[in-house]
């Protein structure tokens, strides 16, 4: 009877060892899956944190650009207001009757200056020379707004490419 009892205990111990081995293997496999998931989550968190940092930097940059553009818009609106006020003050009809050549020179000079400023604001160098038709050697017309420009004999119908 002792041998039967020893065999039963031996079988019981073998079953317990098998169950323990199975439990150990299952736990190790579960731990491996959890470690892989944890690594994936860490990568996802790092990606999310870098995305958040990028978005915050972009938001700051956008705010700065918006502020600059708002300032530029306010200056442009003020300039437009000053032009409108100046035009209201001028009596162009009387000026044209008195001295049409002078008015033409001033208008052409102001227009050329405005185009150069527009070119400068939109990325050009703003240094386009005055065309020959706007140059006045006879002294008629006012070129006050164009004294800083030099003549490169540019025809008014031609376009200069750089």
C-alpha cells in the first residue's frame, strides 16, 4: 500500500509540477506581450509629446505672424486713409487747368513711387528705375517723389526681368 501511495503522490507532484510549468510559461508569455505593448505605448507617448511641442511652436509662430500682419494691415489702412484725405484736399480740376504739365509730372511721379513701394513690399528690391517717358529734362512737372531714382533708359512698355 505504501508503494501505491508513493505512486499517487508522485503523480500528484508531477501534475502540480506540470501545472506550475504551464502557469510559468503562460505568465512569461503574458509579461512579454505586456512589455511589447508598453514599448509601443512609450513610442506613442513620445510621438504625441513631440506633436504637441510642434503644435505649440507653430501656434506661437502663427500668433507672431498674425500680430505682424495685423500691424502691417493697420499701417496700410492708415496709409490708405492718408491718401484719401490728401485726395479730398486736392482740387485736381483746378490744378489741371492751371498747370497740366506739372500735375501730370506729379501724378506720374507719385504713381511710379507707389509701384516701387508695392514692388518692395511684395518681395522685389523696389529699385526699378523710372521709365524715359517719366523723366523730365525740360523742367516741367514735379519729380519730387522720384529724386532718389536714376535713369536706366527703361521703356515704359518693357518689363525688366531679374
